[in-house]
């Protein structure tokens, strides 16, 4: 029924979404998802297939995903514009993205309706006195970008970003205007559009030490901090050993050039105190059971790249994708040995990892890029289910190090995942 109504054109799509959609995070905005690049939807090929058949303004038949049934309207790509903003973030229990790494303070237990009501009250106060926005932000916001007064950077509407709906809302505001709360995976966000300004660039090398458990007790968290602090103390006397420690601690690597406001607030605050080549005297806490020791590097060239909002039609295979994916599968055995030691994996998990190496055979026999892509997705899902979110991230960090050591050091964007 909803599909027939939307496709018949009898009522505006946005009005139907507001009336009928069960997605509480988008219905109030007429179902808008903002500007989403086609490449970011590769996990849902059925969505891509449905969109590929549409022209702007047209509506799809119902499409099923693990989240339910979707009726989609294709819109024109957003107009090209750069926007900058601050935000007040009010969490609630079902919003998943703040609790693990991104909270500025201990989060209270709060229902969605309670968060919506509080965000509405804050919005009304900010609207009545716009100059109070930063004061209200410092009092109420629960995102860790609180430390930089809620600044979440400058973004182009035509680049890939984690904030498509926020960017769309900011585009509808004038500088200094405040948007009504929107519901997001962080919680309810109240946005203030800020003027564009010149921002510094950052780059860094890092030594990351993170827990392999999804639950980190305070004692273990402290032990990790103390362990990385000992490395920092050694490096104060022998800074030339930084790369040596990078190779022996989980998830070392280079943090490529980025613009201030886009990165982790604690990391940027630490880098701002360092000169190029200097190593931080203390580790930065990224979240529970996650600490990073930073060495500031000289930034390279940086320019946000436009993304493709339509489905790409390449005239030849993506050689880098195939090369790096092949290397990952060919080096699974070496990565598994390192992961078993560095992550202290249980024997049963180690055995299961060894069994997953059997995927190399169908990979080598695959006749098309699509077959290989499907095998990679299968491998990633199996690893995620086996290891859990924290150890899965650590395992892929180890695998990337193995690939770099054996094959090449990829440039920015070489890994498509």
C-alpha cells in the first residue's frame, strides 16, 4: 500500500515518509538520508540495484534488507557547498555510537523519549538566546568533541562523510542559525552552522594499544595506560626507537593528513601541543581500553575528494582492490600466527581461524571480480562473528601490517574497506 501510494505520485514522498515510515530517526525529515555516495552502499547490493533503475524523483518497489522493507526515492546529488558546524549531542540508551569510544563523560541511562524531550528544551533555550549555544553545549553535550566546543569540522556536500544528514541540515541554515534536534546514531543532535575558517592540517604516526575484550574493567584499562606510558618514557630517552615499538605493539601505523575538526578531539588536542617530529610524553585515551601514543608528522597535500552519487561504470577492473585483497587472503596464515600470539587467542578460536584459510582455494579459482568480492564479504563476516568487534578490529590491523611488510606500503585509500 505504501509503495503504491509513493509510486503513484498522489502525495509527496516526504509527506508519506513522515506519515508512514517506521524509521524514527528519519521520518520527521521526510525520510531523507542526506547525500549518500553509491560506494558506501556496497554491503546492500539490492539497494544499489533498486537505485540503478531509477531517475531522480522516481520511487522504487519495496526492497528488503536485514533492517526491514524500504521504499526509496532517488534524488539529485546535493548542491556543491562547504559547511561547518558545532553540535550538542544528547545520548540515549539505544543510540549505539557514543558509549564505546565517543562519550565525553559517563553517560546516564536515558530513554529515547527522555533524550528527545531534553534536546527539545535545550534547542528552545538556544533559539531564544543564540549567544548561549556554546554555554549550553559545555553544560549538556555528551560527545567527546565537547573538548573543542562541539566543532565537528568543515565538510563538502559532495565528499564522502559520516555526516550526510548533518551536512544537509547545515546547508539549510544561514551562518549562526540553529537547527531543531535530529535523531542520529550518536543521539539527538542540535546543530549550529558556523562560518568557514582556515584550519590547520594534522598528520601523525601512532602506536595504538587497545583491549581485545569488549568489556574493559578499570584495572585493565589502567594497566594498558601504564604499559604505553612506559614506552613513552623509553622513547623520551631514545626517540629513534619509535618504529621499533610500532612493529611490536598492536595496530601501529600512519594517520594520513586530515583537517582540524575532522579527527578525534583528544588526538588533535595532543598533536596541537607537538612540533613536527616530536613524540608525545603521555598516551592519549581514545576510549575504554584504547590508548594511542602519537608522533606528529608533516602533513601532506589535502583536498576533500568528490564522490560518485551515481553507480560507477568502470571500463576496467580495480587493480588496487584485487591486488590488496589477494595479498590479504594469501597472507592469512602469517596473520593468524601473529594474531594468536598478540591477541592471546583461545585454542578453539585459533583453530577456527586456521579453517577460514580454506577460503583461499575458491578465491584462487574464482572467475570474476564479483565472486571474489562475495568471498571477501563472507570472510569478513566469519571473522567478525568469531572474534567480536574489538578483536576483529585488532585482527584486521595485524593483517594490514603483515600485508605492508610483505608487499607494499599502500597510500591513502588503498584499502577499500
